[in-house]
C-alpha cells in the first residue's frame, strides 16, 4: 500500500503558495512552536511572570546580572530583583516611555520621552548637559531616536545627524572626539535616522526608505558613509538585531530583511530572509497600524540563537541551523505586546505591560498549557490529479496531541477528529483516517502542560488511476 511521508518540517511557515500547493515539509500555521536542529516541531517553553512592576515605570534593560526599569517620579516600591533608575526632566515633565538605551562602561545611556513628546538624554541617571537648556544639541533632543556604543563613544541618531560623545566619556558631548555629522549631506534619504546597529565592524544607519553603512573612527574627519542600500529601510528601530557574525535583521514595510555581505565581497546587500512570511508580516502591519509596528522589538534568543521579533502580540521566530539545512519561521503568541527584551546569561526576559516575564524558568514551570496549533498544507503524494482512498495515519510525537484531517480542498478549513496522540504510533495500529480525495490536510493541536514534539507524519492511502 502506498504512503506519503513528511519526514521533517525544515521549511517552517511558508505562505508563498496556497494551502493546496505549498511544499511538503512546510507549515501553514505554526503557533507556539519552533523548529529544532533536526527539523522537528517542538512546543515552546513557558513565558511566566517573574516580576510584577509598579504603575508608572517604563522600559526594561539588563545590565550584567541586574534588571532596570525607568521613570521620572521618586522611586516607587520595587519588586526584589528589579532596580529603578530615575530619569527626571528638569522641567518636571512626566515620563511616558523609554525611547532607546545602550550601555557604556557598564552604565546606562538612555533617551526618555515625556508629556508632549519632549525628549531628554541621560547617562547613569544624570541628564547630559549638551542636550538640554541652551546646550549645543538642545534643539535636536526631541529628534533623538536611537543610540549605540561604538569606538569608545556613544553615538546618537537625532534627525539627520549622528552626534558623538566625548571619547571614553558618555556624560558629555563636548571635548576630545565629540562632534556631529549631518548624514543627509552624504546621502539623500537620511533626513530622519530611525535606528542604528553594528554590522561587521561598521555602523549601520537606517531611515524609513534607505539604509547605509558608515566607517566610524575616533577622528570624526575619518568617518565616511558607503554607497546606500536603496529601496529598503526600517519601520521599527528596535527590530535591528545582529544575527550571527555576518547578518543584521530588520523589519521594514515589506517584511523581515537581512543585511549581509554580497558573496565574494564586503559590500552589504539586502536579502529576503523573511520571504516565506511576508504576507503574514504585511497583513499584521496593515491591521495593527504603523504606531504599533514601529514598536516592534527583536532579540537573539541566547541558547539556540533564534531571532525573535515581537510585533503586536505575536512573536515571529526564525530558527536557523545551516548544518542541518533548517531555515524556518514559526510564531509564539504571548497575549500581550512586548515592550522590550533582556538577557542575563542564558536567560531570556521580556516586559509586557507592567510585568517582566521569564522564558522557560524551571522553578516557574518550564512549560505551560498555552494552545499549540500546527496546520500542514494539503498533501497530494506528488500526484495531485489522482483520486485517493485514505485509510490511516502514522505519526511520531511526544506529548499529547489532537489530530484532525480534511480531504476537501474546496473547504480547506473543514476537518474531522482522527485521534488523540500520545506517542509514536508505529508499534501499535495506525490511526484510522478514512475518506476520499486528491489531497489530505492535517491539523495537530496541544493544550496540555509539558513538553511536546512532532517528528514526522505518514499518510497511508490506496491510489486510483487518473481518468
């Protein structure tokens, strides 16, 4: 009796084709799972509340083994394990959000926003004088969008300018090494710089419709921009995250893109790493709106090196293990919008509303019962025009899964319960799944606490000759 085998799921989410024509090994839905190094589907671990924060705090950053949040008021009573840094505006304005932050010499350099969109810059909780009052860059403060530490300085993106702190001193933007470069005089399209990131020893500078790399030197006269990467750019400043040693991932209006060197050169180019989920991303941006999309935040998960991009309440997860040819997107559903990520050692944290969550903490329960949903595209056994009599399904799974199947491609969301799975079926009788059709579509769900995994799926059928 013939059968078709889905031996792995290395393709991950792929919406480039329809649910009827997508390739076997890809996924139509992959909620609260990721793809392992072996190409199997694995349930994510739990996101559990580690700290409940007082109202009136903003942002989140980790410094060595410490967690920090911010505010403009006198320090409230904080939960054990979380520190508060006061960013007090000289005019007494109330803080509304943390725009950006970086570390310099183990201390926090921060851009804070206040009522009315007013912004101020701080180092170690003290306002930086050149950015306030009659300071040199006071007129640029409200345009400060991002900051980064590089070449023994803090660099601030403000309007079209790159503004440099004093060499080895982030508390002042005057003195040796300090200064300003107007990037718009080097390249049209950089009239407003939204984000900064590191790229192979260079500084990557992003506007909405353009990106460019800069050579940065302690001597500002030696700083220079490269040829621009046109027809690209960034929508969310916090989505720019170095990936491995050669890539930087960003979110732009068309999806997730990768900046990496073109083959055989050091010249950066744009690559469509997010192409399989472009429609999901662009639909999400259209539904959520630009204001939410601009708050999207990315991070590199510290153990397996997955790229996590939080957009709205969904986290888009990229698992990349080239040695086993895994390049796969899936999603996590957290039920709330991630304001910021943080890492301490191998532990991943995020702030959602007024809580800090920890991922996979064993003392909080490594797994929870968040609903897992996996939908495979319709399978045709490489003979889409042949009628088939489906007779059974085998699967290699761990944990508790509910399997349903459908055989009507005109109603692809209609499926019927096949079985409840709790282990490999090969040592027992296969699960009966009777019906006729040219294709079969499978859906697996899990709502139990505890680990769960899907290794492979086999569909048994009797094939009839095509007319």
